C-alpha cells in the first residue's frame, strides 16, 4: 500500500512539473483555476437547485489556463525568436 502511495506521489509531482523536473507555476495555477470553477459551479447548483449556463465557466477556464500557459512559455518563445538567424537573400 505504501508503494502505491509513493507511486501516486511521483505521478502527481510529474504532472505539476516541467520536463526538466522543476515546478510549473502554470500547471499548479491552472489546476487551482479548474478547482475554483468546479467549486463555484457546485455552490451555484446547491443554492439554486439548477445547473447554471456553463458557457461563462468554460470561457473562464479556457482563458485562465491558456493565459497562464502562455505566460509560462513566453520566455522560451521570445528566446527562440531572438536566436533564430535571419536569412539574407542575395539581390540579383
């Protein structure tokens, strides 16, 4: 049983880490956005006794997680663009 918990802990750590093993802010924050949205929908269902229109919630999750992912990858994208050599074509 202990081995299963250790394996699950390694899995969770890998889910919230980048490929180099460092922690990923965008993955943790994205998970928090998803959990907050699920909590909000659950709160509305419990108090209103009806399922709300989920268009706004899905837009919130998509925008929130997408923005966090984009901010996390912005440094790598900018670095790749800056290091790309420009091609000079000879004029005829």
